[in-house]
């Protein structure tokens, strides 16, 4: 470890911290110190994309004005990382676990239990936790997977109303449209992510499997409440789409993950505006860090997240900063919003480059192509600044393919970064 840290100091002259440790040598306890690099990982959810014909076959990151992304690529080194195994769906939970160094094929149990952790819900061994979206369905067709980004207050009021008519199932409000449904003695079901079925008839896409009958009963009872609820009447009168159905999906049982600090020997924290990432932080023993103004949407306070990350590094070795906005813009199919989100994330990088002299890594978790509006499993670009230098000169999907790191599997990313 000492030799490795001396190597870092010679190569990049970046900041390191000194930590006292104890080890056993010839049956004696010996005190020594090791040098530990500090790290920022900036995760731009859904940033990777495909060429857009109307923009000269450039991708959004190529179109956007991102001088700080480009500097990190030019003064660092790039590669591609396949964050989603072919055996699993390209979901954010799978991909982020992979980026954090966990093999999702061995460790992933479902999105629901991770979100349960984030809101302080303790699951019994027999409980099955499902993510539960408020959605808008019209004439049997899924038209909006977020119920128009319903507010926290509206969502909480609707969840309370649903809970009264379905007392044998536990409902918990989350952030906006993102809620939790817990089935006691649940067995599991195959479900569809609602953002993947926009414009499709739901009849053939309802849950199937052992829990399907109970979930269908929840869906129908909840609809009976939601279709006439005052919150939805007010939304319609205001020209907004109603949260007229619930959609349970991606259920699972409580995960058992090895602590991040035991795997890598450093202490990390997670900054995110969505419950999923907070749940992953708790499951991995990392510190979940709340930031006022972090909404998990396009209007999130980007710079507040950046400032909070820098402050957190006074006590932590690594901070994982997650920004949801590019993914939300992609699901909307909104090119301008995605470019704007990338440019705001670039401003975060500018602050990091000016105030932090440790190691910085930037990458998405998975691609969310604007033309498809869904996640895909393709490898994503990454750049590491403060370690190696290659001949790449800008941050993009195409340039990453030329990088010195080549293409690696997801769980290897964290090991590459930290060694």
C-alpha cells in the first residue's frame, strides 16, 4: 500500500491523506501510517447516448459545451465499462452496484428493497418490497410513468388514502412518484419498468408470477381511490395529468452486501436526490449524504451537490455524486434538456477541478438513448483524472473507445480507480 501511494505521488502529485493503522507482526501490534488518495466519482445517470441524425450524427455529450469533461479526458485517461451483465435488465440499481464494485449477478436482489432501506423501512425475511410508481394510464395505455412528476406532498396524501383501503399491504411514500409497496410473505413476480412501456397497452404487461394476483388487487383497489381523489381532481383542473394508477415493479428481498469499506479499505459517501442511491449507500455501509435542493429531477441544485461533496471529503476518502437529470431528459426524449443537464454537470466538474486535487472519475451508469427513451446495456464511457494519461482529447462515447483502459467489466471499474 505504501509503495502504491508513493507511486501516485510521483506520477501526479495529487493530494493524499495520512492514516494511522495497526497490524500484527511477529505477534506484536505495530502502529504505522499509510497514504490514501481521495476520490470523487461523478455519475451522470443515463448520459451515454447514440448519434442523433438531426445533429450531424453527434451524441448529446459531443453536442454539449463541456470544457471540463474534455479536460478530464485530455489530462487523464479513458475507457469503456460494461456495467450491466447480459443476464440482467439495464436498470440503474444494477448499473450503480456494478460501478461501486459489486457483481450484480451475485449481489442484486431487486430495486424495491434498496429503496426500502433509503426511507428507513425494515423488511422481514419474508417481505417482498416493490418499487411503486404513480403513473398515468388512459384507455388502457401507459402515457406517463411519473404522473407528471407529482409532488412529494401530493404523493404522500395519495399513499395515505390507498393505505386505508388495502390494510394488509404496506405502502410508504417516497420522493414524488417513487413509492414503496411491501407484500408480507411475498414470493416475487416478473414486472415491467413503467418508463419502458410508454405508449403501450398495459393489459399484456401486468405482473406475472406468484405475487401477481395480490399485486393486481392492489392496482385495482388503488385505482378506485385515485380516480376520484381530490388531489387528482385538482391536478386535472390545473391542466396536469392525474396520478390515476399505481405500478408495482422490480420487487425483491433485503440484500446482504459486504461493506464498501471492507472491500476497498476506504470510507465512502453517496450524494443523490433519489431514494435508490441512498438505499445502495446504506446497503453498502457508505454514508448517505442529503443535500437541500437535490430533487432527483431536472431542477436539482447541481452546485449544491458539488459543494457538499467537497465538504464531505474532509472526513471521507471517496464521494460518489449521482445526478439523475440526464436520464430524466432521455426518458422524456428532450434533447435540449439533456444537453442543458450535461452542461450543468460540467460546471460541477469545473468546481471540482478548481477546489480538489485528488482523483476524479466521470461516467454514466448506463446509456439512455434519446431516440429510444429506455435504458440499454451497451458499454459506457469513463474518464479518470489524476492517475494515468493517454491520448484521448475529449469526453465522448467514440473517444472512450480509443482510451488506454480498453473495455472492462463493471465491477472492475472501482478496482481500476483505487489501485
